[in-house]
C-alpha cells in the first residue's frame, strides 16, 4: 500500500481532498479509498479499495450530524417534521449539492469510460463519495464523532439552515401537512380539482387543498400532482406559522 500511496496522482488527489475539508488524514489509505470508484479499480488493477463500505458508514454519520443540527436549531419541532426534513437533507439530490459546493468531483478516481460519460457529475456518484468521505473521517478519528461533525458544520451548517429558511430544501409537503393536520384536527387533507387550462401539451392544472373546515389553499402546476404539492406547501406553512407563534 505504501507503493500505491507514493503514486503522484494519488498523493495529489489526497492533498486536494484534505485542502477542501481542512482536515489531514492520519491514514491516507482511508482518504484514497473514499474517493475511489470501483470502475477505477477494475481498470487499473492497483490493489486499491473502493468507497462502498465507507459510504455505508458515512450515511449513518451524516444522519446523526444532521439530526443534531435540526434538533438544536428547531427544538420545538415535532419528530415527524424533523424526520421529513432530515430525509430531505441526506437525500441524493441535496448531498450531491453539498458535494458540488466543495467541488468534490475534482478528486474522484474513475475509469476512463466513466470519465468519458461524465460520471463525476452524476448526483448518485457525488452523493456516494460525499458519504464515503465523512465515513473515512469518522474511522480516521478512531470512531469519534467530533471531527466529522466539526468539519461538516463548518462547511455546510449555515448553508443548510439558510436553505431551510428559504424553502430550498426538497420537502414532501403533502406528508408534512398530513402530520400537522392529524395532530391538530384529527383528520387528513383533501384535494379537489379546480381547473385545467391551456393547450394539451402545456396545460396548467389548479388544485385545491382542504384542511378540515379551517383552511383552503390553491396551487397551480403542469400536473395535478405538482399543483397539489404547491397547495399543500402553502397550507403547511400557514399552519406551521400559527403553531410557532
């Protein structure tokens, strides 16, 4: 493995990763594994290990760190709402966005075929590497959560909170609304078709969300589902604001 770590390309990738994170790995092998895709191993045959096991561990590490952020920031929030929010943050779509914030795609080791197909830009791959990197930090820190927590919070905490406050986190508003209406009214929202306007290939649908006898909201979208989500989002935000007054 020492011979592998003496490879200039690998050393450069590890150094770049450490610079992006502001963290120096004690075990450089962990850092290298965290950024190595299985396609690169199949092509190079250099005795490397891919990131899949570290990815599995990193998924749990990130879930814990994000849970702590949410509980500390929103101590009055209900379990169901926190769970929905956490799921959105640790989703493939959002973690790949965090990976791009530090240009993590620059350090991934891929086969020539994957590079030709621009594999480093895929959300799924970036999410996997992101999880693997934090799994690697956790192992490198002797399974102590503080180092990965500190790095994650320094790099991403403010962005996550800002994204939540500005409604830029992909959230399942229909499920969130159902949680709050079951708790508040003992019932679930109902959705009613209002209209569909425009030519067949560009129809705009309008749906109404009805919450017990307390609230009605409307949303528009290119499908009934999209319109329902927008109506649910408005209803959820109204009810959530009322609860937090």
